C-alpha cells in the first residue's frame, strides 16, 4: 500500500484533470480515475522504475478511451457538476466585473477546448494544464516526441480557431 501511495496518489489530481477533459463528464472522470487507480494497484508489481506519473496517466488515458467507446451509443449531455466555482467572499482586488470577465473567458476556453477531437485535446491538457515535458507526453500517448510537438502545434492552431469562432458568436 505504501508503494501505491508513493507512486500513484500524488498524481490523482492530474489523472482527474485528464479524464475530465477526455470524457467531458465530471462523474465519468471520477469513475475513470477510480478504475485506473484500481488497475494501477493491481499491476503495481509490473512498474519497476521510471516515470510514475506518465505510467499512471497512460492507464487513465486508456480507461478514458474505453469509457468513450462504451458510451458512444448513449446520448448524454455533459453537465458541469462543479456548482461551487466562486463560493465565498471576493478578495479585495477582485471586483464583480473582473470576476464576471474571468468566468466568461474560462467558459469560452472550456467550450473551445471541448470542441477539439480527444487526440488533440489530450496533448493540450497534458502540456498546458499539467505542464508535462514532451518526453512524458510521448510516453502517456504512446507516440514519438516529434508527433507530440506537431500534434500540439495543430491542437493550438485548432484551439485558436475555435476561440475565434466562439468569440464571433458572442
């Protein structure tokens, strides 16, 4: 159990983040992370040495795609389960206007990122949100580093186009 806590537990937030962006669902992400943690625990003896975060996120990625395939026939609407975005008092440098602008921008970025195909969304999430190095992303996604860089460049260009499209509609 100590080895599991040492190798996997520190990466649960990153795992949830990746699963959430790939599945588009808070509850699915929780299920994926739980199943991934169980799988990691079951196969912990196979992990000998190396990057525990990349190893665990590879499991999370695979479980996310398994969930996506299984739910492909179902019609579901992603719901933002996070209702407590801004509970509590505003700090002295946050005005309601600035908070509204930040919230609107965050929602716009979230919609644009969600519109990207998962193979592009995952590299953006791993690089920009999880700040993983290219070599670790290559391990997680199981592609060469050069492909990571080109896919990331394409993903950023696609994200830019999506943001422009959403911005024009508003």
